[in-house]
């Protein structure tokens, strides 16, 4: 599972080249929110110096895309185009998985139970 932090530059490292058939592929990332079914697609540039071993991408939220907090499914496709964002026009699916988007600047809501009776019994 990939963890993305809102409002930060996130480094994503995957092994995609081993499944690619194109010589110099561009990678299309497709995200779908598990609750709202919102879909987001974008092409990210591979910044790895050793693409035969791993592929590294920098995802800046919200500059690259605005993703709401929660769980997302992701799929990565190889393609020849550097601008296509339609996954049906991409060449091959090379990876899929899950992403969790969190916001560390927003404190988590805590559940407090105050409706219970507060009677202390002492036994002798």
C-alpha cells in the first residue's frame, strides 16, 4: 500500500519496467476513490536513474492532483503518449494496488463516550 500525505511532495517507488513492453514508456496513473468513486488520471515522469531496477515518481498533492483523504485504488499503465490521460487508450496495465491519502495537519477526531453513568461503588 502506498501512503500519500496531503500538501506534501511524496516519493513513490515501484517496479514497473520489468512488466513493460515499450522501450521508453510513459506511465499513466489512474486513481479511484473507494467511497465516492471519483476518478483521477495523470501522467507522472519517471525520475529513477536505474529504471531497469525501479521506477521513482514524485507526486505533489494538490499540484499534480487533488485527492480527498481516504482509500483509493490505483492502476499504472505504460503508454507511448506523454499526455494521454484515458486509460482505455493506454497500452498495458503494469501494476495495481491501494493508496491511503492522509492529512497530517488535521488532527484526528477522537471518540468520547460521555453518556454513561458515573457512579462509583465501594465494597467493604
